[in-house]
């Protein structure tokens, strides 16, 4: 591999890694606050992509405007589902798990019925590439990575610099004690689920302009998101970022050297190794 190809792989990997982080952040937030392993996260990702697609192609909406609208719609869906479903089984890990599995199957089936079987993509005004010497960066990928970086910063500010963020931290440590001290657990859980869904929706809308959309498009990204949150340490924001960037590099560099199939296998092989050597992940609590 030439040095130019290596650097191109690294740049591509960091770009994709930030998008992986964006997908995984929602899962990390839900696990840390609500202790939910959301197997329907891939379908929320898919819905976010299709909402943006229909806004742009059917209603003539500007692509940039479609992104916050998609996030807002899925944020509201998260709040509704928290009230209707998750609030009723709060604290029961197995029931929450079964609900997310059921939602995954339902949403994917509904997707096949309403969206059809043909692959589509979101028309984006972010076209062309930036060139730095012999390194090429597609503008849409760079835009998606920068949006991911922005959202990471905003989430950090939300959790560590706001009242609702302090309440989230309190619930993460001990929800019953937090409630005794006046924290509105219902409100915080609704916001957390809504934010998790909104992040997944944004990732779907960004990726839908790079690759293609179909009702099963969220399957592989959500598997990689689970790899990221386990590698990074369940519930750790910093670990999630490190693991996401690392996974993006693994996919890109190993994919360039050995092919996409081996890159896919390598991610899970490294996950198994990390679980054996450091079960709590990069930044998980002991």
C-alpha cells in the first residue's frame, strides 16, 4: 500500500468513524440513563433517513432543513414510545429488551410495506470533493462528520453543563435516590429516549445521502454501534467516541488492505479480544 493510499484510508476511516459515533451516541445515552439495550435503534435510523428522503423528494424541502425536521419527528416518537411502552416496564431489563426486539420487527415490516423494496438515496446539495495534495474527501462525508462532531459537543454540554444533564447523571448513578431528591425521572427518561431517537434519525438522513436507503439499511450500522458501545465501555461518552473512530479506521484501513469482508470480521474479532482483556471496555466503570 502506498503512503497516499494509507492516508486516504485513514481520512475515510475517521470520516466514517464520526458517523458511527453519531449512531452509537443514542444507544450509549439510552443505556446509561434508562438501562435499555435498544434493538430497534437500526429501524429508527432507517425511519430518519426515509423521513428526510420524502421531505426532499416529495415535498421539495431543502436537504439541510429536512435534517432538523427528521430529528424532531423521531424525537417526538421517542417521547410517545417512552410514555406508552417503556415507562410501564421501567426497571425490568428483560421486558425492555423484548419490547425493543418487537419494535424492530414491527418497524422493519412496516418499512417494507410502505417504502417498498427498491433502494433509494437522498439528493444532497453537498456534492463534489475537497482535494489536499493526493487526498480526496467527498464533501458529503466531510459534512456528515462535522455534523457528528458538532452533535458530540452539544451532547457533552447538555450532560455536563445543564440542569437536565445533571439530572441525567443523577439517574445514571441511582434513579431511586434521584427521585427522592426531586428529580423528575419521567421527564428525564422521555428526553433521553427522544434524544437517542433524534441522533439515530440524523445519522440515517446523513448516511442516506452517501449510500442508499431501504427498510433493512439499519441492520449493519446498529450492529457496529453495539460494537462501539461495548468497546468504549457501556454508558461512557468518551469511550464511545474513541471506539467509534477506531472502528472507522479498522473498516477503512483493513478494508483497503484485505477487503471489506475481512474488515467486517476484524471489528468483531477485536471486540471479542477487548471483552476478554478488558471486559468493561476502554472507559467503562470497574
